[in-house]
C-alpha cells in the first residue's frame, strides 16, 4: 500500500511491547468520534424505554416491535453503504454522512413532541445513519491496524465508545433530576455532543485506502459475489445470526430488571451506566484475549453471559440490589466478549478491497437478528408472560451456542486460531 497526497495513509501502530494498549491515531480519533456520538445517542435511549412504556402505555409487544426496528432498521442501508465505501475507497466520506444524518435527527427530536409515531420515525432515521456509518468505520479501524492485533484495536475503539455510553445516561439522569420532565433539554444537550462527534471525524480522521485495489474498481454484482463466495465469512454470518436471534435487547432486559428489582423509574437510566462501566473495563482485555486464544472462541463463549442473565431473571423473580447489579454487569460482559470481537473476527477473514462490504454484511445480519429477537421476546412476554419468554430464549440460546461452536470450528480467522 502506498500513500497518496490527497488521502495520506495512517501509519501502522508499532508492535506492542508494554501492557498499555496501543492503537493508531486513526483508531483513537474514530474512538473519540464514537465517544461523543454515543453520549448523544445514549442520552436518548436511556430515557425512551420508560417514556414509551410508562407514559405512552405501550404493551411489551408494541415496545418490542419499536425497539426491534430501532435495532434493525439500519440493516436496510448497511450493505449499500459498504458497497459505496469499497467501490471508491471512500470509507471516511461514507462514515461521515452517516454521522451527519444522526446529528440532524437530534433536531427532529426537538419538534416531534409527545407523538410516539413522530418520535419513532426520527429514531428510525437515526438508526439509518448508524447503518450508513458502521461498516466503513469498522473498515477504517481494520485498515489502520495490524491484522494480528485487530482484537485489541477494536477493543480500544469499543472502550472509548463505551465511555460515551456511560456518560450519556448519567447526563440524561442529571438533566431530568434537575429539570423533571424536561426531555427537550435532554435533546438539546444530545445535539451538542453529536455535533462534536461529527466534527472529530471530519477534521481529524484520515481516509485509509487499499492502494492495490483503488484502481481496479469492480461492479456491485461482482463485488457482492466475491464477498458471498468467502466460505469463512459465511460461517461467521451464520453463527452471528443464530446467536443474535436469541439475544433479547438491552431495553427489554432492563425493563425486566427494573420490574423485578423494584428499581425506581428515575434511576432507570443508571442501569445503562452499570453495563457501560463493565464493558469499559473489559473491552481492551477481552480484545487482547481474543487475539491470543481465538476470536471465535471468545465470541461464542461470551453468549453464556446472556444465558446467565436469562437464568437469573427466571429463577429470581424478586431481585435484590446485588441481583440488579449482577444482571447489568453480565450484559456488559456479554458486549465486551462479542461486540468488537465479532468485527475483528470478520476483519480477519475479509480479503483486500472488501472490508466495508464484508463488515456491512456482518452488521446487517446481526441487526436483522436483533430485530427478530426484540420482536419475538416482546411477543412472547405479552402472550406467555416474562417467565415464558425467558424460558424459551434460555433454551434457544443454549442450542444456538452449541450450533455456533460447530459452525465456527477450525475457522482460520486469526493467527491465534
């Protein structure tokens, strides 16, 4: 790969010799972009579940559908954005467009008022922005890092991202504690942080091009066929889809925790903080562990954290404060072991020229699976009660973990495997 004058390439990070994580400047700047953007988005998501369920009186099924759409609507644009980013090696440009769309949606929240349909529409547009930016951002991380250290690079990025996920709910809690019911103030502060995040990627992130494929652009159909022909990637997609379909959304888990743990509605946003703290502490160590022992192993084993959450909620219908903390902490363990690790797992099997497209396929399958999971869990909760939903998802997740181990066996996805 050779640098160009217009888009200087980011130098690869030096080999890590100490205990502190090292990542390229690009990875750090992308991490800061995600940090500020996550402060913005988590300020909203930390208050909306209770607002929809308690204020607008939605059933668990109705909220599950909306939450599933929130998780999965971005799937509609992920692959397209990946194609565009790969075709012209414009990873930064496409990612910036996604961040800009999400920033614009913060203005939409200010005019949506208490209309749940308008709020839902704005949230869907926000997730479309996320769908546009995710794959090219993860491609930039992959292209700015040594392949044997992808787990650590994604761990560093996800750690910075999680700092934002931790600050956002605290900020929302502080605003509503000082100004009860002032959701418009929450949205204004959210807008400010979104603008800062957009500014970081525009001003400080450098595009990273794969010089050997820049001049050899391929058509959409050929590019898709080449990615789809990757057997290792298909195995990653299959395992991710199986496991994602049995993973209930955070919001639904937190609603159960809030109900069974008698958590006050005003404290609800802090449940997100507990998960974020654990994720922050474990993201980099788990990334390093994945590079050493195998990304596929850690990714699959990480789902036992969600199995443990289901079991805890099923067998402890009345949660003590220790039970509440354990549940939100286990969700953090799950994300630390799976989120960045899945992206690193995919990055390790993708060929040159297909980074954004491949990452888009992975995140699309994951988003659709989470959409189905949220909808199914909400429906089961409404029809059979929380106990029936938890039983079904517990058994289903155990079966999916066993199937994922078989699908990913002997996957040559990293030097450690």
